[in-house]
C-alpha cells in the first residue's frame, strides 16, 4: 500500500514538473477581465452559453500548440518569427497594437483587483490598485526565470476557488452537461455579441506571444546547459514536443474548466434570481454575497486577486517579448535588469501606465472593450501567419505540423475570423 502511494506521488510530481508555459498560459486567460465576461454570460443567459467553452477548448489547444511549437523549435519568440515572414513595418504595427491592447487589459485587471480587495477589507480601491500595480511591476524584474515560473504556477491554484464555488451549489449535472454539448441557440444581436465576447476572451494574441517566448527561452537555457547538438537530437526534440502537447492540453482544459465554473455559478445564482445586468467582477461578487453566502463571496473575490496577480505579469511580459523581438533587443526573464534594459522597461512601463489609467476618468470597462476589439482585429492575421509558418520546413525543419493539426489550426483561425466579423456587424 505504501509503495503504491509513493508511486502515485512520484507520478503526480512528474506530471506537475511537465507543466509550465501551457498551464500558466491557460490560467492567465482567466484574468479578471475574462472572469467579468464569463460572469456577464452566466448572469444574462444562464447556462445557455456553456457550449461556447466546449467549442473553444479544442480550438485553443490547437492554436496554442502551434505558437509553443514555433517558439521551441526556432528558439525565438513569435514576433521574431513574424519578422522573418512579413515586412518590418507590419511586424512593428502588430506589436504596437498588442502593447496598446495589453496595457488597456492591465488597466482593467488592476482596477478589478483593487475593487476585489476593497470588498473584502475596505479602504480605497485606487490605493489597493496602486499596490497591486507596483508588485506586478517588481516581480518579473526581481525574480529569475525559474523563480517567476514557480510563482506563476502556484498562483494558478487560486483559480480552484471557482471550482469550489460550484461545488457549494446544488447543480443538476446531467441537465448542465446536455446543455453544454447540445446548445439551444438564440436569435438576437445581444446573444451573438456575447458569443463573440467569449470567443475573443478565450483566444487572445498575448497568449500566443507569451507561450512562444517561454518555450523559446526555455530552449535557449537548455542549449546553454547541455549544448546545441544535444538539444537538436531527434529523441530530445520529440520528448519536448510531447511535453509541450501535455502542458498545452492540460493548461487549456484547466482554463476552460474554470471559465465553465464561473459561468455556471453566476447562472445558478444571479440569473436564477433575476440579476442579469452584470458589467464587472465587483458587481458579480457583490451580488453573490446575499445569494450564495459570505464564504462564496470571499472565495470569488480572492480568485479575482489571485488570477490578476497571475495575468498582469503575463500581459506585460508578452508585450515586452514582442517589442524586444521586433527590434532585436536582448530579452528574457533570466537576464538581469542591466542586461535587458529595453525588455524590462516595457514590462515596467506597460504595468505602471495600466495602473495609472485607473486614476484617470477612463472607464475600465470601455478600456476592456477597446482591448477586445484590438485583440480581435490582430488575432486573425497572427493566427494565419502562425499556421503558414507551421507548415514551412524552412521554419520548423522536420517537425512541421501534421495534417490533423493543420486542419484544426485553420478551423480555429476561421472561427476567430467569423467572430471578428460578427463583432463588427453586431455593434
């Protein structure tokens, strides 16, 4: 019995060690802004949009695996690879839009974190937001690559708060699962705008840049430790491509499981009690307090803070990786501040500017809408270029995408393109 337990623990540790960039990418997708979208969907349409999360899971897996594969096999971030395929001015334009969208997203996330802490302990929400902004600026600069990854991996556990919230409710699981697999579609612009919002929330460009850069940086560190010849050996490459697949599948399933729980929890509490107009995570948490109890309210609020602490450094770092790649700067969390001044300056600037936006008259919800529009616009060409690169031997050598992966990746690109078109048509 003891031997079986030790074997189980060993397998669990081995599995956990294989998780990294993919898990963090998936968890970062459930940032406070994303939680607000899922809360809106659950409050407004009940369980009627749970099917969107079932739909997006394989699409997320396919496109994130492409970005991770490109990063690992080339040893370069996504922007550096895009620069090889497109003119420099196109790359710079895409990166500029990414930085703009990420900064607005940071503003909305930091504001949500400040509001969540204010709900729990009181005090000024802007003061709390400033503290969170400073902490999220310092962490990536202060910690090494390995230490930062460990911190982010532990922060993913905060999202389990939303799984716990669901299990405090009386769920008719058979009915829920049938509705998630066989959707009952509705007509009307509001419904389809929310479908577009969920799609845009789950498939975001900053996730492509983050995961590709993390895999590239890990590849560079390994080459430095074991040598370039061993790092390119077929068995070594196959081992890491298998790790990437496991990591990405686990991360994307975890991401949409949490989103599913948030949408279901707000559907069962807010929607069933006639509360359908939810714009922010603060409103969702406040509405939950009298309906689901104090403990559920606290769990929901702490989850907002935890996922914000995870997402904001990812948003800032993905922008920094993209800028550094576009202009050929040294980049990477494993460098010192003086070794990669441009890279860390972008992290600091995007985080602090996003935090300071919270002190202006700009509505964080409007900032989030603008961010979603920009993300939607640039996601499609980035996904198309990624799929093109994934099929080119001159980019990935002997490890180009399989036919099945090509089909699933282009389906994800087509679905995202349709979502963008629908977003503009339903405005």
